[in-house]
C-alpha cells in the first residue's frame, strides 16, 4: 500500500537561505511518480515538481529541486534562495504507476514560514 | 494556460440536503479526480474517473457520494445527504497521460 510521510509539521527559514522539506514514501511498485505541491494561504494547489522513479537525474524547476534517494525511499524538496512568497503549506504526493495509476495520495504537509 | 474551473467557490447547505459540486477539467485531459481537505489539513483522495467510469475510490467515497461526467466538459461530485462532517474544501483535479494533477481552486462546502 502507498504511504507518504512528512515528519516536519512546521519549518522556519530565513529569507534568501535554502531549506529542505522532507518526504519519505512507501510503495511496493517499482514504477511510481513523486510530486510536490504548494498551497499558499489563499488555498489553491500549485504543482511544483515531479520525479519519476526511473529518472536518473534529480528533477529541478527553477529554485526547486528534488533530492531523490531511491534506496532510502526519500524525495526531499529543496528550495533555494527562499522568498517571502514561499511561505505556504507544502505537500509531497505519490502515484503508483503499476498497481493504482489513478490514485495520487498526499502526505500530511509541512508548513513553511519564511522570515524576513 | 488552461485551468481547471470549479463552481461554486463556496456552498452552504443544510444537513441532509443534496449538494452537487461542479468542475470543468482541462479539455484534453483524460483523468479526473476529487479530493477533499478539512480545515487546511491533509488532502484526502476521494475518487478518480477515467474512460467514463470510476477507476479508484477511497473508503471515504461511500454510497452517499457519486460522480458524473454528464457531457464532454463537466465533472460533478454529488453528495446525497450531507452530514456536518462533510464540511470541507473539495478540490477537483485533472491530468493528461503522464502529467501531474492540475487542481481547481476548490469549493468550500459548509454543512449547517
């Protein structure tokens, strides 16, 4: 069965510093996808970055990068040069691409606060 | 950029009433989803829909819930007899073949 764990309910980071948000997952599938979403206080869900289990390189999108360690089943999000607008909830999500392709599950989220 | 549209943004209903939440997914997407989020907490999977039928559903999605794609563009979630605990933000999402989920802005359902 799929499971996503985010062990940091809340994080603080100084503006312009980098921050790492942790995500570990559990699945029996060999093929799966990992996603990160941002939810600001306004409530919308914004897609940030995707990593496929067979991708050899870590995904990057602008200031976002994903530190994918397959053997440890972790997919941590790294935000470089934090900005005040990065203050939001961040959700890690997973899709099993063999057994339940149509089901994407989310972790409990991490609340990030960027301090000026 | 195309987007997922949800209406209404806020729905207030009385306990026991039926409610229908509306979604217009991105036009060339094939997979459709409903999620709910209670008080900004965990985003819970309800149901996925592909090829005009439910492909996955969670234990939350019981007989009180149903989904429909009545025409080529709309995707609805119906709750037959609402309970207080159904109060939540309901998100619709859609995806192309191997793409990430694109979410609508949500419908806040308040059951009184």
